[in-house]
C-alpha cells in the first residue's frame, strides 16, 4: 500500500522481489564449500595416513574431534555476534582465520601441529559458517529462501562429499602440507571475494531477551523440527561417505568403483537441492511434506543397503539417499530462514548448525558401534529407523510458516525495549 512503512522483516526481505545477483551470493557459496571441504578432507586424510604419520587410535580420535568440538561450542556465539556487528565482518574474519590456521598445518605432520591447525580451523569455521547462512537468508528474503538455500546447500554438500576425494589427491601429491596449503589459498581467496562482492547488511535493532526467552525460542517446534531434519540428513551423509566405499570393498568392487558410489550421491544431492528450493518458492512443495518425504527417502535408501547389499543396489541406494538429502536440507534451512526474525537470524543459524554437527558425529558413531557388536546391516537398520521416526515427527509436528510467525509476534511484543546489545 502507498505510504505504508515496511517492517524490519520486510525490509530485510526486499531482495526477494528480484532476487540477489549471483555476484553477491557466489562468495557465500564458496564459504560454504570451504567449511565442508575443510571438515571432511582432513578427516579422511587422517584416516588414510594415520599409520604413516605415527598416530595412535587415541590421538587419531582427538584430532578428528577437535574441529567438531570447536564448532559445537562456538557456532552459536559467532552466530549471535553476526547479529550484533553484521555478517560481513564475521565472515571475512572467519575465512582469514581459517587461512592462518591452515598455514600452521603446512609446518609439518607432527600430531601437535595438526591438532593446533585443526582446532584453529574449527574455531574459524564456527564464525563464517553460521554468518554465511544468515547472510543468505537475509539477502534472499523469505519468498526465495528455498531457491538460494538450495544452491548454498548444493555447494556445501559438494564440499562434504568431494573433500575426501580432493584431499586424497593433494596428500598423494605433497602430503598434509599440500592439503593445508590448498585450504589456506581457498579460504583466503573466499575472504577477498566476500570483501569485494558482498554488501554490508545493516545491523537491526533487537529486543532484550531474557534467559526464559532464549529457552522458549530454542524449544519452539518451528526451530526444533527443522534442526532435527538437518541433523538426520547430515548424519546420513556422514554414514554414506564412510560406509558406501566400505560396502563396495566388501562386495569386491574396484577402488574406483567404490569411490564412484560417493560421487553418485554427491551428484544426486547437488542436482536436487536447487530444484527443490525452487519448487518450495513456487508453492509446489511444502516444508512439512517435503522434509518428511526427504527423510523417508533417506531411510528407504539405508534399508536397501542393509537388506540387499549388492553392487547395483549400492548405486541405487546412493542415488535415493542423495535425493533425500537434497530434498530435506534446503527445505530445513528455508523454513528456519522464513520463520526467524531477521534481527536474530545469525543466532538461529548458529544453533541449527549444532544440530547438523551432532548428526554428523552421531550417525557414523551409531552405525559403527552397532556394526561392531552385531552387524553392519543392524547398524544401518537402526539409523534408518531413527530417520524414519524423525520423518513422521516432521509430518505431524512441523508448524506452518504463518503459524510460526504468529508465535514469534506473540512472544516478541513491541513492548520489549530495543537494543543492539
């Protein structure tokens, strides 16, 4: 209506009228790829080279955990910081910190050096990962969040899956120093790109939240259900990256054929995410039905692996699991972006990322523990059951976007004193 003043949420969403340009969002996609690549390439390399660099099992486990521990602790902190000072400086500082931490890893292959580098990388990723998600949400706006989170998730998924493959090649060429040097170059280039191409988003005034407010916001279904969905999808991805090649080896497939299964999953997820995000924005698929369908496909693919472990079904399962991840991931992020007030978008994305980290760690742990005591089929079946239960909960409990927004309006009343602190 003429003369009507826009609310902060509407002002934040204004790019959705035409959509932000590729020049603006491309460096954020690069940042998403960087954190995923850094997480999985080093982890896979440590597993493959642990004997050559003298790692015991305990040291190996500690080095693997350092990156994720730093992220779990710091992501909500840096997410909130991006709300206070703006996403752009947090993203740039995080990427520069990632480059510096990676340079430490070029100094040698001693466990202490790798441990310091990995801890620094995890802390830096904790800054630019949730801030990048929040920036994508604010730049796209609620109306096109699905489309742009589909592209963002596609690039991040590529980093998760291709990280071990590219990392193995770099380690083969020049050892761990070559891999750390490549990550330093990638993250430094991404930082420069963000500095040049990304606009500075205005810091929005926020209500002063009490501890009770924070607990209430973190336990709302509009936050918990999408976070559970993201955790399930990421847990399945972590299991697939590790266990698909393992199953291929047990079926006597050549190494190239076993690794190609992971490539099928990566391609399936990469192609699905932008398409599903576009369908969501066009109203062709709902968050509730889409996330439930995505998790159901993931569970079906895992069951197929457990029940019929054959070369053909290995590739079919990878295709189905990739599609399920590609459906549920952009819808989960888009629902969070559409139901979160823009002034606390960073904190919400940082908190949701914790769910992904928990899923990434818990999925392989559950399957590995049960496979050790019973069988791989039992471990995969247990994971499929957990994901199927999450699919049902998503279908039954996820509130509609309009209901979630109404709930936010009721809890965040105009009477709350505004502050940027």
